[in-house]
C-alpha cells in the first residue's frame, strides 16, 4: 500500500514546506492539501523536488469562511466567484504539478443549485483538461457539513453524468461515505471506475485509521485486490502530535 499525507490535518501546525518534509520522513509516498494559496508555489515546489513527493490534490477556496461558506460552485448567482476560485486552483496546480483539484460545491440545495454546479464543473473540466488535471467532487457527511449540496455517492454520480466530461471523478472519502451510506466494500467495488482519489479516517471521530468502527485492514486489502494502486489519502485529525499517531502506516 502507498499513502498520501493530507497536510490540511497532518502536521497542520507546521508551514506547508516543512510539513512536506515531515511526510517524507514518516514514510508517505505523496502529499495532498486543502488550501495552499497563501504559500508561494516556489516554496512548495522546492520542498516537493527535494523530497521526491508529489502533491496529489488541492481544493478550491471555500469563499467567505467568516460568513460560513464552504465552497462556491453550487451557489446560484456566485458563478463569477466560483470560476475565479477554479482558475486560481488550476493555476496553482499547474505551477506545482498537481494532478487533481477538488471543486467544492458549498451549502445549497434544489434544481438551481444542481444546474449551477453542473455548469461550473463543465467550466472547470474544460479549463483543466489541457493540463491533464482531473476535477474531483466529494460528498460530505451531514454531521460535519449540514446543508452541503453533495452528501451521497449516488448524487455525485448523477452530477458526473450530467456534466459529461471524462476528467470529472469522484473523491471517495471512506469516512464521509461510512457515515452517510456504509457498506464500504461493495461501494468501492461498484464505484471504482468513477473514483479519482480515495481518502480515509476512523469513524466516527475522524482520527487515525487504527481505531473506530471501520476495519481498514480489510478496506485496504479490498482496494489492493481491485487493482487500485494510487496512494490513499490519510485525511484524519491527529488530535495532537501527528508523529505519535503513525503506527498504523507500518502495519499497513
């Protein structure tokens, strides 16, 4: 198994370049992040080149966080802001050679939100395609993100079908899917052709994967059996010193 450290949570107390070095020292094969935009791309690139790691993915900006926004692309009337965030993400991803961008939907509901999300995703896919970048969408659970537009894999698949671009994929986060739908093994088996990236954390506390109700030894074995060999994203909250939570990576 190969793993990617999500630096939005792991070593989050360190500057991003330092966190990249920490991930390398801990044995991760890649890294990913949430919103790196305050860090110069040159600094991130230098850390990636020195460690030999690749930044697998990043997110579009959430919008006005102080006002409670958590994504813009499904918000009717916010197309200009949503597409500016998409353009920014693509430019940053190109600069640091990142292959995936998670376009965040935001808090919205209804037909207008669906239409808005589809149109903005078509824009994102068209802009990203020349750079070989895959656009990802991720269902979030209703407990951590009540009111988020996308909460189930079925809904995500419907959106992907309506967008109609081959470089739009599902971000399958085992933590969110287990909370909303369960049946992880069968869902991974069924959805694998539509999956662009897999993430994980314990359920229900979103900690390290060697605790909680999900048997990740079985999940990782299933993923390997199915032939998926990209690094799996460790997107969990360490609740303190990240290095103290990493015994699971040696077991895996």
